C-alpha cells in the first residue's frame, strides 16, 4: 500500500486537518492517509497539549466513517520529542511492504532543512505538499521527489479553537460534532 503520513499534534483535530487528509486520500495516488498523532513535536511546548490518548480518541471520532483515513499512535512508543526521521525508520521496519509518503504544508517544506536528518528524509521519501500562502517553496518547485497540490485551505488553527473554548465560545463547525461533544464532556482546553 502507498500510505500518506499526515503528522500533527491535533490539539484538537479540526475541519482544516480533515479537509487536507481527505483531499489527499481521495485525489492522489495514495491508498490511505494515516493521521499520526505526535505526542511531542520538538518545536512545540508539551505542556499545552491534551493527553496523547485523548487527542488520538478525538481523531478517531472525527474519521470513524472514512475508510481511507486512519489514526496512528506509532509515536507513542518512541522516544520523545518525536522526530520524523525516527518514526519513518520505525515504520519501515514494522511495515516493510508499504510505501510511505510525507504530507505537509508548504510552510513545513520551507523549513525542512531544519529537521533532524532532513537530507535522508528528502532522499528516501516522496513529499506531497499542500500549498500555503506566503511559504517560499521556490527551491523545491522542480524537485522530482516533491509534488504540489492545491488543497482547499481554511484559516483556522487548533490554537484558535482552544482560545474559543477557554472563552466559552462555540466551536461548532470548526471541529466535527462528535469532537465538540467530547471536548465539552471531558472539559478539555479549559
């Protein structure tokens, strides 16, 4: 299988994430997209994250009826913070028959040179990029290992959603209904 890996904190998962994941699953040559819940991105503060399994549960709730999308907790058992190169090496050992593709925004592609072992990642894995406004990706425009997609984007973020929740404002339509219900039921992000 050809599997797209869409990494994220998903703190919480929102409609913008789901639009990207579904677009990549439905409109590319990928057989499936795994939403890889990262327990600790080295570029983010861990103290702001909801519990790992809570975030995984919210991802599961949001994709429960889409057979081409799957949650992935592979990084939960790896050293933290999570580095993509380590996760890819582990996935190759665990799933040697599958081919993995990285899914990322143009903003991440523009900073890929700052990632641990980025040369190895770039050499060994195709990268499917959804365009982001203001991301300078001109250096990669002619690279055979990078494919660009015009995915519909929404200007919402998990930070914005957490801020709304803290102000007791509605997040309806920003996150799937079941995710919103679980957030309020578990009193998350207060």
